[in-house]
């Protein structure tokens, strides 16, 4: 089902794995297309991770499990991989199916697309029953891990526990799930929605020595934490989810509103100059 990776994919996968093993914290920012990926690479980031929300909005759709197909996600991934030299991990949502076998298939297809890693979450996409039952959630991660381990290079699998962002503020259950995902072989653990130092430190301690990803840039949440503070808490990796695409679209919207409502164009003074933008996308020898 998967092809042997080229040397470039092997090297990028090994580089991504190494980022999680070396001392210190690192940021894996979230582009939504090839252009945003190139911009992030130009700033010196060492790896990228896709955002399902950013992709959905760029296609004029709401974020959510039913909005974006697996095929659309993998096409977006391939565009981003082709645009940069960096390792790329993907937001693979809930694996695009309830069955553990579908999660495994998604991991193999993700590898075939050229990814160095990807995440699988325990959210069902069904508002009336938003989180998979514990045992089923663990089986899904086990299947994803088995698929990742069948590959001829180190595919970094992130397992996500989604309780906290789906109206289930049960930290104990979230930690129970993360510990089980770690025991199942997940390489990185991630619970979106952690808000306090105490919550973050509890997760880090529970799954140690496995690395933990924490998301920053959420509206009104944990904005006071710096990278140094998060490193002190034992966090290994920081992602920013939809925050960069929201920042970009926020500026776009504000500028368009000025034109529509005021009939003025002062926004152009804050825009990145054309020549600087264009220079980012000129292929360098």
C-alpha cells in the first residue's frame, strides 16, 4: 500500500524525529498552503504541521470532520511538501473513519504522500457523541502505530485527546487517554485545551519521557506563556493550530472592511511590500 520513500523523505523523517529527541523545546508552526509554508521556512523554523481549519477556510468550508476529505487533505499536504525542504507533519483529524483499520490506512496513505508524521485524534465528529469510548480510542491509536511501524522510516505519530475542546473538561480522563496512547506506542502526546501551568505539568509528568505537544495562540487561552516558560514545564513541542491563518485572514478582513465601509485604503501602509513578498517565492539555486 505504500511505496519506499526516497532518500529525501527518509532524511526529513529522521530530522523530524531528532527534533523530539534533542534537548530543548521547538515550534512546529501551521501553514495552510504552499505559500504560507514557504514564508515559515524563510523564518528559520525546522518543521511544519498542517492545519485542518486553515485548509477548510481556504476552500471556503467550515472546519470539521465532515468538511474536508482525506483526498483534499493529502493533496494539500503534497503541495506544502513540494514547496519547502522541511519535514511536514499533518493534521489527519480522526483518521477519516471510525474503524481502526481506516486509521491505519490513513497513516500509510499519509506516508505515501511524503509526510514525516501525522496526528490522530479521538474526536468522532458527531456533536451528540463527540469523543470515542476509551477502549475504542486506544484500539485506533494501536492500529495507527502498527501502520507507522511498518514503514521503512520513522513516521512520528502524534495521538490527540480532545475532551477539553469538546465540552468535556475532564483532565483525569484526558490524562488516562494520553497515558494509554503512549503505552500503545504513540510518539507524541497532545491534548488541545490545556489552560494552566498545573494542567500542562500534569500531562507532561503523566506521559514522561514521551514528548508532549502544547498548542498556543488560541483566543483568550494561555497567551501569557512564553517558549522559555513552556520549556521549563517540560513541554517539547509547540504548535499554533489555526492562529496564523486567523491572523492572516484577520488582517485581510480588516483591510477589506476599510474599503467596503470607509472607502479608504490606509491598510496598504501596513501591508508587506510587493517586492518582499515576490522575493520569497523566487526559487533559489
